[in-house]
C-alpha cells in the first residue's frame, strides 16, 4: 500500500514554476529519500502534502484520503520535522512533549508513556535541562520525538541532517532507521550518502518533476558500471597495457582505469591472458547515486 500518492502536482510562485506535473508514490514502511538540489521544490512539495500551501492543480492522497488546502484532517496521519524546528526554550523535554500531546488530544497516561519511550529512542531519556541549552543535534532529535508522538503513519523530515556535523548526522540517520517498523519515513535531502546509507527507495526531483524513482538497487542498476580498475604487478606491465589500449588511463604507477564498452574490456582481459601480464586486482567501479544524480540533473 502507498502511504502517500501525488498526481500531476503543479505550483507556481509569481512567474516561477516550481512544480511541473509532479508524480510521486511512497510505499508503506519504506524509508524514502526525496532528493533534489537546494531550491528544487522539496519543501514546497512537503508543505503541499501538509495542506499548508495551495497547489495550482493536481491531487495529493495520504492513506487514501485526499489532502485539501487549509483543511488538515489528513495531518492526523502525519508527523512533521521542519528543517529548523522551533521550541519553547524555557521548557524541559517532558514539558514540551506533554504540551504537544495535549494539543493532539492524547490521553494523559499515554502522553507520559509515549514521551518516555520516545525520549529514550532519541537519546534524550536522561536529559533534564531546559531546551534553551540544547545543541542543534539535540533539537533535531527532540523534533523527531515530537513528530512521532501521536504514532503517525507518515513521518516527514525536511533536510534533517543538513546543518549537523558527522556525529550528529549519524545519530539522526540511526534514529530514522530505527523507526522504520513504526512508520513510513519521507525525508528530503541533497546529501546523497545519507540516502545510500538508510533508504529503501528514493526519487530525484529536477525541473519540478520526478526525473527518476525506484529502490536504491534499481537506481544503481540504471547503469551497470562506471568502468573497471586494473592493478598490475609492475610498472612495465602497466606501460605495456597503455601502449596496447589507448582507452586505459593511469591513475597511479601500477593502476589503470578503464571506461568504455564491456566488450572492449574483455579484449583487454584476453590480451592480459595471452601475454601473461601479472595482475594484482581487477575491480568494477560501482555506479553511485551521486554520479547518477549529477547525470540526471546536468
């Protein structure tokens, strides 16, 4: 089942068209990476999903229910972490989550139990200081706890790791990975390594449309390889191969890189075997999401 479905979504701000017939589907219990350059329309899409901005045309469905601008009934299924979450800085974590639970109409006992459970999950279970003294990473973790408080079917995170150091990024990604069994995660980002680390599916947003969507394995297989690395046993062997095959490039003294048709690569391997050239290593260069994204958006 798809938790989120977007059909032919269009949105213009004055003369700038931000979304141009966007089509997107997010399956249940996936961690879905919404990838795009800064200003590509990721935040606009998320605000449209939340019913906070009015689209020019198109339809959005959350758990099969249509989203209507200004009528946020479908938001009962959604938890939201904006790129820069704001808090009442004079509160403690428990006080803040209690307030959020009361606003959502949760049972008081459930608020207490759920708050403690989530604070443990995000690593703030023993934190008694007021929020004003929190680091950016701690605020992001509290924001995730708040977004998960009412057990949403869809957790939307807008650039959750963009302003964090490597340790903070790892903490947030580990949390998102841990909540996969509880909810579906949709997070926008331009950091491709984050997507490769935890996502099950992803979509590339470019020129207001989805340029490519699929599982991480499917996206990587759009091109089978970027080439091969050939490491020889000695410099003379490397020189011999370069003279015989001009599409080989030397990267180190005994290291060559091949880019080209695989049939041509097999010719190189045949030459190696026939001439008994000592080879230490042959390695396929795997296609990365980053290289694929740059190719799609160039």
